[in-house]
């Protein structure tokens, strides 16, 4: 009866192979899935005797599964056009956190957002990364869920203004040219309109005066208050040679309670790189600039190769919202699959080494893509045929052993 154990082990092995192939084929469309393979080893009975040469005489006792391995080669990257989707090109895993706080590791990057604006997996786990404060990422901070909606950018007070203009050289001494107007922002993001007026005081010499509405200033009187002035000197070619008697543009205590005074550099560049000229053309302002802006709301975001999530805001700037962290392991084969495309480390895999994408042997992050399953259908069908034939062959062996057993019993009777 011991003869039955050998083909029975073959049946079990073939069944396990069929189950493995079926699982691979079932996950052929699962993003980030890694093809699994079974490795078999033979079973030998203890040598009971030796031959005339002293060599051990052994008889095979069947087959058993010796290991299960995953093929961690990168699958094809599929461009989805969805900003929240990501893929890792190269080595590494995304880090997610379940409702119980457990960290998992996955290659599947088909992330979406929840009602709190956080990036999540299809099963609801949170994608973890490094947080950003006022657009600056801290890669030394504790990993946190990454938020990509319902985000606002803080207001930034203006510090520098610029005016690109021309003053007509035909203007009579004592007359004024068309004024320039531009908006600046205080620390609360409130705009304040500056008006710059020009008066020709001599050939190639102009004075300018900068005013702001008095209503913007605590205790302001009249319509406008002067907050800056100076003199512009030009050479015979209309180039600015110097600004003299310059009073820095400084808006005093603001009525809205913003940090004050609001001090501004500029606005005409330098003698080496001026932004104002004096020519025979009509006086006109062609451009104004300021480095401040009001608070804004997030419109779109993109993911950079190093995992930085950059958001574009309604007020103009592009700021970092956070940075996706990537984990690597000393031995990927030591990871254990826990379902939902997730893995957990074991003593064989070693602990996760977490860092920035593109460093320490980690792959880069591709935004707007997902990694497809690396299952090869042709290979799986070939394994399916082999497993099916192995199953049939072992079943035939059992049938034969049964017939021999029945014949033996008949002889005894």
C-alpha cells in the first residue's frame, strides 16, 4: 500500500501547480501583481541497503513543494492620465497604512483620494510620505498620509516690485508723465495698490513719488499717502545712470492688522540693469511685477521622479504638497503576501529601508502611470498544460497500482 503515496504526492504537487497557475491567470489584470512560481523537490526513502559496489540503494518516494517565489521584475507601465496614479520604475515599494495603523508595502499605484483629500489605495489604505510645510518637504519628518486636495497656499507678503516703463524725453520741464500702477500684497494676502507718479524737473532728470490709498493705513488722512520717492537721472542716450535721494517704499501700520511696515525694494532695477528708460517715445508703463501673492486654492498636482507632489494654486505659485516615500528590502523574496497587492516584511526579507525615490538603489516614481501585472499568459498556459499532464499521469499510476493490488488480493483468495 506504500506504493500509493508516491503518485498521491504527484497528484498533490500537480494540483498545487494548477492552483498556482490559476491564481496567476486570475490576476493577469491586477495592477502591481507579481507572478508566482512553485519549485519542487524530490523525496527519497532512507537507503536500506547497498549494492555490490557499496553504493546506497534508494527508491524515490515522491515529490513536494520546496518553495514559492515571486517574480519581482517590473511590469509594463500603463499611462492612465490620472494625476493620483503612480508607478515605481525600478526597485522599491510604496508604503501604505491600514485602519489599524499597520504599514504595508505595495507595487500597485492606482491611488485615488478620499473625502479628506488624502491619497488612498482601492482598499482604503493611506499612502504615506514626507510632509511639506509652506512648500518645503522635510525628509527627516515622520511619515504621514499625503493630502492632495482641500489644500490652500499661504499668502506671501511682497518684498520686491518692478516697473518697466518709458518716460518721454519730449516732456516739458515741470510737467508730469503717465503714472504707473501696481498691486502688492501684505502678510495676510490683502492687495494694496501703489501709484507711481513722475515729474520732469530738468533735462534728463525726473522725480518720482509712490503713494498708497490712505484708507489702507491705520490713522491715514486724505486720499493718498506718500510711501516712497526719489530722483531718476538719465544720460543723453536715455539710459538710467542713477537713482538719488531714494526713500525706500515702506507702507506703515496697515489697517487690516497685517505685519507692518511693508517694505519694498525696487522698483526700477539698477543702473547696471535698469527697467526704466527716457526716449522720445510716449510715456507708458509696459509691465509691473511683484513677488508676493494672496492665498490660493489647489487646482492641479503632478508627481515628480523623486516622489515630490507639486501643486499648482489659483494664486500662481507651484508648491510641494509632500513627497512619496519608497521602501526597499535586502531580499524581496523574503516578503510575504498578505492580499490586496500588499506585502509584509519577515526576518528573511529584512526590515524596510525607507527613503527618497531615486536614492539608495530605489527606483523613481512615474506620475500618471500604473504598473501592470507581469504575468505572461503564454508561459502560464505552458505550465498549465504540463501540470494537467502530470496530474493525469499520476492518476494513471494510482489506477495501475490499484489494479495490481486487486489482482494480488484475488490471488490470495
